[in-house]
C-alpha cells in the first residue's frame, strides 16, 4: 500500500495525460467516428454491385461498337 501511495502522483499525472490527449475513447466516441468513416466511404467509393453493373454496360457498349465496325468494314 505504501508503494501505491508513493507513486500515486505519477499515476495521476499519467492518467491525466491520457485523458487530455484522448488516448482512450469511449464506445460512444468510437461509434460516432465509425459512422463518419462509413459516410465518407459511401461518398467517395462505389459499391461492388454498381461497379459490376457498370462493367457489364461497358461490355455491352463495346460489343455494339464492334458490330458497327464490322458492318462498316463489310460495306466497303
């Protein structure tokens, strides 16, 4: 017990430093930050489903352009 009392000022200073620098966060703060990150990701990136749909559309457009090119070549 005497050791704890001897080191108590140092322990208090260290704990106050942690609180001041926000080393430890509450679950509420963590959840808030998680929501912010999710919202930012939704703004900047597309979903995999959207990407696959767009890729399919590009593939269809490419096929149509190839057909048009073949038709033009055949006409000459």
